[in-house]
C-alpha cells in the first residue's frame, strides 16, 4: 500500500504537516508496512508559506516590517534559492488578524509592509514571487506596497500621501522614477480566489469593507477615491483595467499587482499543486488522503481537498478525506472526487477541547487507524 497524504491545515489546531504526520501514524498503526508520503498543502491562504517552502525544499525567512497600523511586525516568508522564488502571504504583513477588532479601520491600514517583504526578497536574489493575498486588513488599493517599492503616490505638494485608504483621498500624481530597478525583472503569481472588481457594488470597498471596520460613509468615500486612483493609473499605464475580475482582492491589492508589476492572478490551490508537483506523487500511489478543518458545501468551490481529489481522479486513485467536522451539505464532496470522508471527533467535546492540538492529533490518529484497519481487512 502506497499512500500519499496532502491535507490542508486544521486552522487553530494542526498545521498541514502536523495533520499529515498524525494521519501517517494512524495508517502505520493499521498497516505497519505501508509506504506513506506526506506532502504539505494549502490553498493560497494561511499556511501557504509553510506548505510551499517545505514542499519545494526552501527555507523560511523572518523580517521586521511595517504592520497594517504602521507599527513593526514580524513577518515570515519562504525562499527557494534554486529557482530564485519567494513565497509570501500578504496577511503576514498586513493581515486583519494583526489588528485588534476595536482598531480596525481601513482608512488607516496600509500594505506598506507587503512591499517591504518583496523588497527584502529581491535583495536576497529572488525574481519570482508567489503571493497569497487573502485575509487583508486593508483597502488602500495597494498604494502602500507600491510606495515601499519606490513608486511615488504623491499629493498636490509632491509628497507621499499618508498610509491607509485616506491616502487615496490626497492622491494627485503617480511617479515611477525611484522604483527599485530589479522590479522589472520580477514575475508574480498571485493566489487569488475572489472575482470582485476594484470599484462598484461588487468592489472591494462595498463587499469587504465592513469586515475591516468600514462604515457606510467610508465605503462610499473609498470607492470614489479608488476610482480616481484607477483613472490616474490607467493614464500612466494604459494596460491597467480596474474592471478585471480579482482587482478588488485584498482591498485593491490585486489591482496594484496587475497594473504595476508583471503579475497574473490564479487559483491558489492551482499554484500550490503545480509548484509542489503533487501530481507526480499521486500518480505513483495507491490511495490519496486529504482533508481540511471543516468539510462542507463550500469545499467544492476551489478548496484544497477538491483540488487534490481532482488530480487523484485524473489517475484513477481512491480518495479519503478527514476533517475536524463535517456538515450535511458536505455530501457534495462525494460528487467531486472524494470517495469517503470522516470527521475525527470521537466523543462529546467542547469546541476548545476539540481544537486543542493534542486532542486533535490524538483524534486524527485514532480515526485514521480504524479506517485503514477496515481497508486492510477488505484487501485480504
């Protein structure tokens, strides 16, 4: 029996690698002679840096950058030296979890730290970037990131506008005289699974602004400011298109990448599967094990387990999934390549008890062991 394990993190409990190791232990309890291969997995969101760095024989770098509120934060990113590739999660520098709920206000939050991470990676020789842009605290259209990279986002007096979406209000001129020269050598694969445009009813301000602390008045103001920013951008860079799907991702950071860098927006799970070459491992396996913290009806819409299942079915492999919990509509997963799925909760527990990493690991091992005992029995 050759098993490939590619499971997303159980957020708050187990990382992708920790969950994979627990599954491996459960399999070996049932089948001591099984060949087990653990491949880290993510969908472009939380855990992508770790998954890709581990899956591509890279290393982790930790630097201090400007956080979303202008205070220093520690941000970890991955470097693959052989391919001069950097792996970044924008949330590590400008994520909403870095801002206390009472302090969330997109007028003030900046993406400047994201640009600092890119700049640091460039100084280490990186020229290819994989960037996850989920979980942002910002709605500044990416101007903070661009300022860090040397773009002039200038007010009427020729000075850099202040951090946050409020800086868009003062924006009058865009310059590129002092952009770091290496940027033109760089390519960016942006993990983006939203289709929102920069402005309008489905724009970043209207759709994502409220969860970042925006009031209805702020939403109207920011949408107007972003539209003017887009106009200035298009005048300078005619290829820019604020109506393109995904430009509203991460408070307009998607637009900044597309307009100001050599970037493409792609499905997060697609990037991870390709970069870690998971298909090669699946093709040589007998069974594939995947999963995530919660399997539900939304799992089938671009989530990591379905991406894994799609590759497995391409090669005619059986797929089993494990998760912290499942919902009634998780049955849709059976129609999208997951042959059977199992929740690992084995008894009545509080949410805190179930989320405890020690309990989650134990529950995973024990559940996997029993499932693979059944498989082993039927193979005889």
